[in-house]
């Protein structure tokens, strides 16, 4: 999904509404990513592969959500 595209519904002028909807969806996805990160960071028994995946997930989160 291209989050940079706002769709225009013929004759209704809803570009701003659709952009707001995309922004809301983006915030929701970032919130879910934060929840997942918190859960994984709190697990003391991660394997090396899981730690590698966590690091990759954290980098993706930072790139997409400006994460901490």
C-alpha cells in the first residue's frame, strides 16, 4: 500500500478525508509495532535469530514511525 497517495472520490472532494484516514491507519500500525516491540524486548529468552529479527523490526519501526 502506498501511504503517499490520497484517493479522490468522483464529485465528492474527499481527498483530505482519505489522507486523514491513511494517517490514522499509519498511527494505528505504529502503535501496534510499539506494542510488539515492548513485548519482545521484555522477553529474556530470545534466541540469537530472534534478537536479529528484533533488531531488524526496530530499524523498520524507526524508519516508518520515527520510533524511539
